[in-house]
């Protein structure tokens, strides 16, 4: 969360000291709130290894459980922010968004009975972002979004707890603002998260086979998404 605060505060300072005359971009200026519908797909690059004392031996793969490669799932999100006008044709959108829902990532062992499997849950996705915006007309604009994203994680199946996920979000979108203040935003992008990792505890959990403490699971999730937002500029 500290990274998000530093990024947002630093950007606000630059805008407040460097803002110039307002023209068409003023039509987009001000605070806003919105609700989003998303379609997202998750790719997971991960594996499990066991330290045999002399080498790292593969013990299984990490896969996405509830959404397979190439498939998508829907979600609902919320966003809020403030648009600062810069000159006549540019603006800077500073905001934050959250997405409800969760995804499950499974660590599959090579055991025939699969009793040593573990799973990881990722949920409560939050992003703080800045979006440099090019104003095309009094009602339409395009932007590039850069954000820092975080998500909560949990684990089960005889492995240690995982740390909170963090990553970088990149997006491109359009925004149309009506005279009434209602706006429609369309956006496509992706988030690359840092590594999620857990180690076996060596303890039997729920009658399943214990995962040795020399076993380590790791994965790097990437989420690609499409978003449509409906909101209001005050």
C-alpha cells in the first residue's frame, strides 16, 4: 500500500504545480465514480520443486482451477477518481478501482493418489492508477493507464501462508462524457503480478499426505481483462 500512496501523492504534486490553462479538457475535469463490468482471463506460469539435497527435483505443476487457459470469467468492479485538466487537449486521471470475486490456483503433485495437492486463493483486487488522457473533442478522449495493483491471497493443503500479491497494470481505453455528467469508459489491459510462493509444512492436513518442507511451490499470475464502465462526473 505504501507504493500506491507514494505514486498518487507524487503525481498529485506534479499536477498541482504544473497545471496550465483549461480548454476542452475542462469538460472532463472533476471527481467521478463508476461501476464496471469486466471479462478477465488468467494465465499462470508456475511449478513445484523439491530440494533433494543435491538438486531441485520437479514435483508437480501449478494450474488455474476454475478458469482454464483461454477462457474468461465475469466480475463487477467499482472505481473513483479525479481528472485534472492540463492545457487544452490533455488531462490526467488519478483514481483507484476494486474488483470483487476470487480465483483458485492449484498445485498438483505427481503422486498417483494426488493426496499432496495444495491450493491458493486470490481475491479482493485493488488498483491505484494514473491515466494520461488525450482529449479528442468536447465529449470523447483516449488514455493510457498505468497502475499498481494488489490482491489478497490465502493457501490450504499443508503449505505455508502466502504473501499479498502486488503487480503492475497497463491499459488503454476511451472515455465519453455526456453533458449531463454521465460517462462511458471502455478499456482493455493486463496485470502482471509478482511471484506467489509457499513451502510445505511437513504436517498432515485433513488426512491428506504431508507436503515435505523441502517442497516449494511458486507461480506468477497474469490477468488480461476487458472493462466497460458507467459512471458520473460531478
